[in-house]
């Protein structure tokens, strides 16, 4: 399922790096310092408004929680 979300981002013109699985229950967007605007726009586009937060990541990173996987993989 995470790969399907990556496919949606790529189809929208984004660059997708490695797609891995996580045990996180909550979805959100993590970003390094200086990338808040991009991260917030991505979070809004994915239907995750208000979830963007600074994290220990090298690039903007989408975390897909187990409860959101099916919803985020669907292209509405």
C-alpha cells in the first residue's frame, strides 16, 4: 500500500525516494528545516492538513499511518 501513495505523488509531479513500511498509526508529513511551505502543501494535497512538522529527515517525508493507508492510496 505505501507504494500506491508514492505512485500518487509521482503522478502529481513529485519525486519519490525509497518507499518503506512503518508501524506508525498516525499519518503526517515530516520535513527538514526550511521546507515548511512545501511540506504543508503536500500534506494539504494528500488530505492531511495540519500534520506537517519538523523531523529528523533529510527531505520531505510522508508517513502513512496504518489507518490511512487505503484512503491515501485511492485517487479521488
